[in-house]
């Protein structure tokens, strides 16, 4: 076999490997992935100066109660533009809600929607707490969470996991509230 023939054969083999031809495997880009831990996601569906409609998706158990508000950065903290609104996760993993501004204010351009899950906020159903732990410790995605509820956030790969006072764990996400029409 000549150098040219070997080069052509190697090229065909490499192309087949890259495209997944010949071995029955699908290209890597079609591999089904799943979240290794619990997550929540949110988007603003519609924004007016008087209300924000939002949608959420999660793999938390059906019936889990999420809380949402509209805020803006204020130094190292938040300036709230709304009261908390509580919504339940439907059987299909989706949720939705409407938030209105508090204290006769109006929503303006470039605010943030905060959507979060806390095991100790809202009246979480017993079935949700049995699945996620009374303190939310099973949100960490660890096979054997610490029984003394120490620093699970540092052990977990879940980027949405946070710890609040009383050794409670929750999930939180932010979504941009775009320009609100008058």
C-alpha cells in the first residue's frame, strides 16, 4: 500500500468515526442528557408596567411551592418591587404566575424576576418534603447527605443550591424582566 492509499484509508476511517458512520452510534450531539440534580428555570412571558407574567420549569416534585418576586440590585442587597407570589409546580413540571408591583409603584426596564424553592417557606406538601428532605438536604444531589446538615453547598455540584439560616437548603434562579410597556 502506498503512502497516498494509507492516507486516504486513514481519512475515511477518521471521517466515519467523527460522523458515527459504520459503528451504529449516533453523533455525540444527539446524546440525551439529564440534570444530575434538581433545578428550576424561569422566563418572563409578558411585562407591563402593572404586571409581570412568568413561566417556570423544574424537576422538583409536583405540588412543590415556588415563590417569585420582582427586584433590582441595591448595593449588596435587593430592592423589591413586588410582594412574594407563591405558585405550585404542576404534574408536568411547569408553573406560571402573575406579579403586580407593590406600593403603587410601576415595573420599569431591566428588573429581575427571582424564582426560588425553600422547604420551609410556603406550606410545602408532605410528599415534597419526603422527597427533598425536611431541610431540603436532598436537593444537593449527594447519594448520602450529611446527617448533621453541615455545608452541603460546598459538596454539591448543583449551581442553584443555597443554604439559608437554620440549615435549610433551597434553589434559586433569576430571569431578566425586559422593557415593560406602559
